[in-house]
């Protein structure tokens, strides 16, 4: 609910500015970027070079061509951004540092950049994306906090990461309960739902477990699939994936519900965002003491994104 309220307030702010530009007094950076700072009045201290700023940001592209109004991304509901303020470059493409130096804790910021400038430097933007000349990149920012030292910022980041991790665990627990999933929870927090039992011994450390898998987010969106010749005990996969494999017998199938702490954690990985819980449908095809024949083939490339422990 907090995320919805915060996001709506930023969206409404942007909407009002867009519809009432003639009434809003904009300033311009040295590079020519139009911006407006909306003071919150909760701090008297201006931001200085070297300060670490904690902020939430939403970016969207507006236009009259292929893109009418497209949300590019937002940090609301996720980890805020942290940036150490540097001496401004004065360029059109990098206005944030200059704008931050005129803001304070609690302030909201709105600025726009025309896509023409970016396309001029990278013409292939029009080939790779639906964005065209005349479109505008709209950025809205709310400054959550300002830290005078790196140690204070790191302490805040650590606290946020711990809170995010606990929140992810509760989200997974709720998902399991809401979907009435009959899964066993291990001591580590991994949930295992046996779809089909296998036969024979379970793989030991050092052995190769040839696993067919499909990974999805809780939303159902697939982010990876393939056949992975995992050598157990060599930290070749995320911890939750390896733990699930160790529980299986040849021919067995399980659905593993992996909490973020046993997956990619706070840093995320590619299409997997920070503190994302994951679901893996897994089938143990074979167990051997030597690498499977496909160990050097494209199946390994499919799993190249799996992090080291």
C-alpha cells in the first residue's frame, strides 16, 4: 500500500506538470536540461559534493509517435538508489549531479530530456527501441535521505537489505499458503514439492547431476530453462538449486520454491530482480562420476548466469 501511494503521488505530480507547464517555472542545467525542484521543507541542509543521496526514481518516455507514455522503470517498492554526489559534468545526458546540488532531503525533482539528443549520439536507438525523435525522457525523483559519510550510507544499505530479505521470505510464505501448495520446508527455508519420486541413491558431493530445469518468478514469468550438468559441492549454482538437487533421486521431479536468500539475493541477476523468490521445476535425468557429454555444449551456456556462491 505504501508503494502504491508513493508511486501515485509521483505519477500525479508528473501528470500535473505535463498538463500545466505554462504555470510551472522551470530552471535549466548548464547542459540545457529543464528541471523543477519541489521543496519539502523538512531540511535546511543543502546537498554537497561527496554526500551520499538515497532516492527513489521513476522514468518514463512520452511522445506522439510509437510511444505515447511508456514506463521504463521505477524503484518504488524496491531498493532505493544510492549515489555519491560528484562534481557535475555539465552534459545534457548527465544532469542529476548538478540538480541534486540545489536540492535538500525530502525534496521532489522533475526533469525532462528530449530523445533527439540521445539518438544523435546513438542512432541505433531508433532501430533497437520504439523511441523516436520528438519523444521525451521524463524523470521524477524523491530524495529520501542524505548521508554525510560513506559509513552511514553503508549502515542504511545493510539495514534495508536485511528488511528486504525478510520481506521476501514472508512473500514466499504467503504465496505457498495462498496457493495451497503441499511443500516441505527445509531447515534453510527452501520449499520442496515432490511431483514424482525417483529411484536409487541421491547424488553425492563431487558427482555430476544432469538436471533438466525451468525457472520462473512468482509471477509465472520464465527467466531460464535448459539442462544443467551440475557438479555438486563445487558452488556451480545458487544454493537453493543445489540443495534441491541433493534431495532428488534419478528420474525424480520436484518443484523447488527458493527464497531470495538462497537465490540471487539483494543483487539480483539479469531478468531476476533484487530479492526475488524463484520457482524451479526440476527433473534429475542422470547421476554420474564424469561430466555428461553435453557439458561443453549450449546447455551450459543457458545456465552461465548462475552465480557462484
